[in-house]
C-alpha cells in the first residue's frame, strides 16, 4: 500500500483537501461528514468533518490542543503548518468491537479564523494487529496530518 497511487479530495467548498488511496470510494454519510473506504470492505472507514474556530490566538490554540491531547492521552505534534492531536479509542458499535483512530488537524489562518479537521479511521478490533491494517493506518495518519486548508472566499 505504501507508495500507492493517491488522489486529492476536496471537501467543504474546497476549504479542506487531503489525499486518499486511488481505489477508495466516497460513501454517503449523514450529518455533513465525508466518508471514504476501500471498495467491498467491512473495516477501514475514514470520516472527515470540518469546524471553524474564530477569534483565537495561536497561543490560545496551542493551549487548547495541549489540554485536549492530555485529556485523550494522545499525541500532540506539528506537520508542516498544521497542529495535530492523535489518539485511539476502543468501543463497541452494534455489538461489534471496533477501534477508532482519531486526528484533530488544526490550521491557524490568523486571529480571525482557524480550521479544525476531525478525522477518524475505524477498523474492526480483531484487525488491530494485522500488518496490512498497520500499513494503511501509517499511511492514513500521514495523509490526514498533511491536509490542506483554504480560507473561505469572501462573497
């Protein structure tokens, strides 16, 4: 999978874009999120949503993200101009044990606007140690951390 052909997807009026493996498809999702997965799979679903944060300084943003990383026992790091928090969460959905990997990717445009893209990648918990799952998880982590953000165009 590493070295796979990638395609850029543009979401939320082109305010957020990121790469996904070429063969992945977009699935319908309720709630205004975007959902992507490999065809004919029962595990490995990537969901993306976008939030706007207004009137926050870079320092306040860092403090907020540090607190969230500590609360979730996650990692806080930078990827290019993005600030990223990542964490894992085990849960059960419809009686099936799953593992959710989360990334909050934040881009500071300036004191009037920051964007936060929230990504989750959901797998069946029984596939947690599978080498192919680990490989795609490594790729997804890199792709979402490198998401690109664009300020909305003024009307």
